[in-house]
């Protein structure tokens, strides 16, 4: 896995985000990445959250438009890339694994990795 800093640009759907990834040496590229190892639920188990995409937008876009997140990327079997997102959420002093937080809140289930 590789780690990069990235700026969230858009939430495509509850499983996919568009990020401006910092590759270093003043090189930034927009990449559409799927959230690693999770499958967002159409109907969340958490009764307080109606729409997972809107929840992601609130965490990644609405709080601070200039928020940079740490991502870990992995190349999937079919050649696409997926990512873990570590963002400042809830407790602002600590980066949390957003993928894991989605599972803990009942917004996603673990996706079986194809080998």
C-alpha cells in the first residue's frame, strides 16, 4: 500500500470519491477511488443517518473545504485502485479511519476481497 495526502473534491456515491491526490514535487492529480474493503448500505442500520452519501459529504466536504486527508491506496485485481481514507471527523484532533467508522456506524458492511 502507498500513502498520499489528498483533497476531497466530490463524493460520487457512497462507495466512490473523487480526490485530488498529492504525488509530491508539486504534482497533484484527480483520481476517482473506491473505498477499500467496504460496501455502503442502501438503507443504513443507523436510524439517525438517512443517506450515506450525504453523511460522507458532511464529513469530507462541508466541514472544511480545504481539509486534506491521508489515504492508503491498493491496486485491485482488475487494475482499479481503492483507498482507505483517514480524515478528521468527530474528534477534530485525531485522524480516524473513515472506512472503519462507516462500518461501526452501520453505514457499510465489509466487502469480500476477490483473490
